[in-house]
C-alpha cells in the first residue's frame, strides 16, 4: 500500500468564501445560534475542507487554482499535516 | 470469526424483533437453531415491514383487477394501460420511521426507493408526489421535520431529474411523535419493456449493480420500521444506521437498467430496498420457485471487515439485482461500466429451492426459500370498536361565533389549508417537459403523453376524518382522489394505497385498519379504480398515543386531450362567468377544519355517503371539463365552500360575488365539508347544460378584486385573502 | 441549423433542450467523453446536476473532453448557449465572466420569472425587442451570479448584460438582478432560467423561450456572429 507509492504527505485544504462576498450560509448559522442558547457569536463563515494524501506537495497550489477552489470567489489555505495517516 | 462458532439465542431473536413462537418456528423450519446469518435474515424477512404479518389477510380483500390493469399487486410496482402501447407504472411507499430519525435523508431515500421500484419493472420515472404528516407547526420539532423532509424530497427528485408534481401535507397533534413521509412515483414504459422479478433458469447468474455495500441501515427493517418510537433511551444513536442516498448514482443506475432492459439482456430485475440483499434475492427466488446461491466475497464493499450478516442485511442505497443468462453476463457488465456503475456477478440461480450464503467453500447460511418468504406466520386481527375516544380534542384557536370574514381568513391561514407554495417551490415540477398543470393550477397534476392525451394524478387522505369514522373516512379519501381527477377531466385507471396505522395488535387499531380497508375496497370497486400495489406501515405510535389512521390514496387517471385539462382558478378574462355548486354536496361541520379550529372533539362517525351520486357528479364534471365548456372546476374539500371560492379567486387572481340565499344559517353551508361537492365556473349556458345531468346550484358571479359573500357581512380583498393564504411562508424563512 | 447538446453524467434537462432545439432545427446529443462535436452550428450546455454538483456546480464537467472542444469552438466564434448548470459550467471554464454561488435564500427555488431583455442585438436575443418581458421558468439552488465591481462595469459598458430579472423576481440574489450574460464577443451566452421549458404554451403557459433558439437560428442563417 503506502510503501509502494513512496513518501506520502497528508495535506488539508481549507476553502473560504472571499471576504466581502455575501455568505448567506454563514449568516443563517449566525442567526440560529442565539436561539439555541449561544450568545456573543459573530462573523460566522462557512467554507469547505478537503483532505488528501499526495507525493508532491508543490502540486497543491495549482490543484487549488485549477479545480479545488474557484479563485474568483474563494480563498484557499493549504496545511501540511505531520506524519501523514 | 466463524459464523457458526456461537449460535444466537432466543434472547437474540427477541432483540431482533421475533416473538418466541416465531423463533421456535424458525428452528423447526431450519431443523435446528439458526446461526447468526440465518437469524438476521429471518428476523428481517419475518418483520412486519417485509412480511405484512398483520395486514396481508386484510389486503387480500381489496379489488385488484380491472380492464386497465396490466400489472397488479405483487411486483415492485403496479401498472395500468395508458393507451397507444404505453403503460403507466405507479406505487406509493412510506419511509416514516427513518424520516423521524433523520428527515432529510429519510425522505430523500424514500424517494430513491420508490423510484427504483418504478424502473425495476422497466418504466422510466416521470413524476413524484409526496404525502406528509407532522405535528402542529407551532412545535419546533415538527418544523424541523417538515423542513428536512421537504428539502430531502426536493434534493433527490430534482437531482435525478424527475419532477415532483404534487402532494399534500397535514399538521395534526397525533403525528407529533410519528411523522409520516409517503412518496408516490409514476413511470412510463412501452408495454413490451414491462419486467417481472421472478428469478428463473438454474445456472443463470445473479448480477448486483450500483453502489457498493456498506453499513447503511443495518437492522433497519426490524429495528426501526416495526418498533414503537420514543421508548428507547438512546434515540440519538439511531443515526448511524440511517441510509444516505445519492441521486447522482441513482440516475446512472436508472439509465443503465433501462438500457439493459431495452437490449433484452435480463431474465428478471429487482431493486434492493428494505432488508437489502436478503429480501431482494429471497423474493426473486420465491417468485420463481427456485433457489439462489450467493457468494459473499463477490459483493463490492464500501467498508472493510463487514461481517457476512451485515452484508446480507445492509440497506445501502442505489443497488439493483438482476438475473442474467451466462452468455449475456459480459455484455451486462460492459453496459454497467459505460454508465460508470459497478457491476458484479455475485451468485447463481439453482434448483435447490434453498437460499445459500457462501464464502468460497464455506457455507455460512442455508435456508429454505419458502420458509423465508412464504411461511412467515400471518396473524388475524382482533378488531374491537373503541368504547372511549382515542384522540384528545384539538386545541381551540378560533372562538365559535366569530364572523364569517374573520373565520374565512383563519381557515385560509390554518396550516392544513394555507398555500403550499413555500413547499412546492423547492421542487422542480417541470423537468422532462410533460407537466401541463403545475401545483396550485388545478386539483390534480397533469402530464402530457405523446399523442395528445394526458395522465392525471392525485394523492389524498384526511386522517382526522378517518379517525372519526375509519370506514367512511377511507371512502372519502378514495372519492377525493377521483373528484380531483374529474376536475381536470380525467377518468380513474387505478389506485395505490399506503396504510399508515398504529399498533395492530391493539384491538382499537385493528378496528381502524379493518374498517378503513373495508371502506377502501368498497369505494375502489364502486369507482372501478382497482388497487395495483401499495404499502403498509404499522406501529406508528408512541408514548402519547397512535397516529390518526391514515390510508393515503394515490390515484392515476387519463384524459383524452391534454389541451382540455381543467383549471381550479376562476378566469379573470371571462365576461362575468357564473359560479355554481355542483353535485350532491351536503356540508356538515363534523370533523371539519372549522370544528378543529373551534377545538371540538372528534365526532364518533361521519355522515352517510351516497357513493353512486358522487360518482355521477364526478362523471358529469369530467365530461363538462373535457368538452371545454367550463372555465374552472375545483373540488370542495377542507374548509368547505368558502375556502374553495377563495382558492379559485386567488388562483385566477380575480374576485367573486356569491349569495347563498336567505335559508343558509350557521357555519355549515359556508364551512361544512363532505364528499361530492364541486365549485365550478363558466358561462351560464354551460351551467344550464350541466344541470341536465347533475344538481347545479348557481350562487354567484366572477369579477372584481374582492370576494363578497352576501348576507354575511363579508368582503375581503384579494390582497387580504393572499396575505392569510401565505401563512406557511414563515416556516421556511 | 444544427445544434449539439452536451450530455454529462447527471444532466437532467438535456432531453428538454434537445426537444426545444428540434423545434427550430436539427439537434443531437454529444456525450461528454467525445471530443468530436460533429458539424454543429451551435452548442447547448444544458441544465441538471452534472457530476452531482460535487465540489462546485459545473466544476468537474468543465474538464470533460467535449468541453475542451467547446472552448475551441467558442474561440472560433461558434455559438454556445449555457442554461442553468450549463451557465455554471461556462463560468467555471472561463468562457463567461463571473461565478455562480448558492442562492441567497439558501433553497432550491422553482418559479416562473419575468425577465427583461437588456440587449436585443446579439445572436441569442435578436428575435426579441429591447425592454421586452419574457416569461421563463427558473429552478436552481446555485444561481446567484457574482462578479467584482470592475468586471461588472466593464461588462455593462460592453453590452454583455443580456437579461435581467424584472423587479421582485430576483430570488437568488444575483448582482444587479442579472439573469443572463454574454462574453465580450457575444457568441457565448449563459442564463440561469430555462428557455427550453418555455417553448410550448400547453406545457407551462409561455413560449417566450423559443425566441432564444430562433435568434440562434437567424444568426447562423445570416452567416454567423
């Protein structure tokens, strides 16, 4: 399995809506929380999480630009995780 | 771990839902105690959900034959002749308990399941309708269930490209702990493509295709579907066994299945639903009177380390099972691959009459097919009319004696009557380009057929009225469907039903079930609308009591000219159309929506029904609609005449003036309910002609921008009516 | 007049688009895996849920072999119409500016909407008049069109705003109520509402959508863009 594919890195990509663009999902959650008894919560934004194993972490940027995120309306953040799974 | 290493005990059997007597019978059929795989399979196939233990004998009393019936009950769906070499397949099914646990996925997979039943017999799904019941929307939990169920139905139907064209929803306290989510689907097929599910031909190959098998819904059928909810302390843990649906996968599965059938490559086809492989394979074998060997190792798994019994009872969605002659297997697998659907040969048809589960040479389970499928004990019901009321009176939300205008607004805004637009706007009702009448345009949905004719379909049941009088209430549900069809000009072809009831082992519930089936049968016979298939969902009760007895009826009809499909709204461009009540309408406040708003307890019976007179009125309205002589036709239902008039005004965006005459006293004439009443509009000459075949009572004229009811000090603008009618919008804000 | 209608796994309204196009000319389906579009005069990228709307609506479909050919076809001036999911695919493929986001009301919404014609000179609306109202059904959950301020003013100046939701009809929150846009050259057009579902008064009460297909035929018969 893992041995045959060489050294594999585990990466996590966080995709967020660009600041300034209306995020109705974030707004909806922010409004729902007080009704459940949670006060003092603001600035809620909802994005996506992608996790993957890959051999060449330098590919992550191009992968995000090309497919994983839509750079017109989304920002992305790449995290390399220690150890891999 | 070897399956035979430790034999399950009686206690295990009882935990899986079998009674002691049933377990003893299984041991007898097996010639000894069953092992884990065998017990799991028996417990599912002998569950209420799969075996219909308490209802099968009763269901045999229903009419199932008729001139239009092409496929009756017993297959995945029923089918009627739609004309021009086409058949219309249809059926309704429930997914009540899963929806109470996880409403989005429960409702979504309910739609997925009923769609598979349609294409399993070779028909292309062309429409979905939903029938929902929740507690009062003032409760947060009911709003949560409503929101999730509607979103789930929309998600699945919209994604797979099948329009959701109609439905109904009721809010009543008895459904608070036991919501109902029933889904009906229709399909079209050239008659030659209609397919049965019986496995045949020893030596033929069993091919499983579709999604891989995981742990979805393990134990679902016996643990969830037939247990009373609310008694388990760990209610939250039910979630891991919920099935998750993937409409994208099912779309590929649908196209793949239809292509396999079009190419004549299949001996038989079956979908996997409740109890997964266990029920599908066993039922195929039972119908064909053959045996089946299943190789566990050949089944593609989504999760590692699944035990054989888990594989056999998994309810992973979007899977089909077919029987293929050996020479065709390669072609079948190639077509699966082209549709990006996984396909695997997983077993063989034998002449042993036994269901055998193998892992290589190891025999993990060996059961006689007949014992599994046919020998489950059937129970007689012990009905007893309840001496005391079962249901508490509804809460009063309107003072008796309130004026007509305010009463009408209260009814229009009440949850059972208010516009369902916030729900149906979440459904794509137009994909496939057949929809001639969309929701709220007419009393029934209408779908164009190639060649100019059209199908019409309606789904109905007023559970509270059935609770008041199960026999007459069930008759009313059937008549309601047929009246809705008549209003668009359609004649009934056939019926499907989903019987949603409480615990049938309790005598008063057995009485409800027996009486409702009696009424259902009588009405279907009288209307020549036989039952071609259906579903039963029992044990819908919790700590606070049973649901209202809810025999949901779905009826399909045909009209010869789609262009003449009727509408429910007054015509704003007509020159002062006359408005009339047509038919043997005898309004009564018994079990009406107004009585509910007033907080009145259920009456202990409904008024007598003259089925023949109602049928005659339906025929007269239908003929008038077909002739194109009426501007509108609308069945008078919940809320009575005044609500029907208001609805026709809103639909047509035009007002009306009505006068019931001096003799009309009290609330009954305006707000009373009962079968056989139609509100129609059209030129006076058309109504004169109609009066030659049915009772017609002209009560007013179309026109203006408000609804005026003479003698009742009631004048409401269209804006006021619309504002009240839009009450449900806040539930989806 | 030959239309090619793309078909992806998960396309729903491709049959409806095919039937609508056939009222105006010849039309065939093009499987997503085929690079060869055939000798078509116009391409329609239809509605539905290609690839289940996984990741983002249209994000996976845009990389199909057929779409690569469509990008070349568009570069050469061929007419390309993207409807609903098709509009999403064209934005992901950068054939049209902007992006489609989830509806502001966060729900799938199916409704007949009135659209105002903002530009009637191009290949997709020449059969309409400026300012005319078209009644066409919309049904989607990811239909909020967005572009940044600079893009919007450039598009406005270049006449790329083709259709706008009439007042009160914009349920998805699209910027400036925009319902349909074209590229700078004018040969690629995308809209969220479904003109293929407004081609027959019997089915839905409006045949205003036919005008868009007729405009395309008129353009091709007149020799192109």
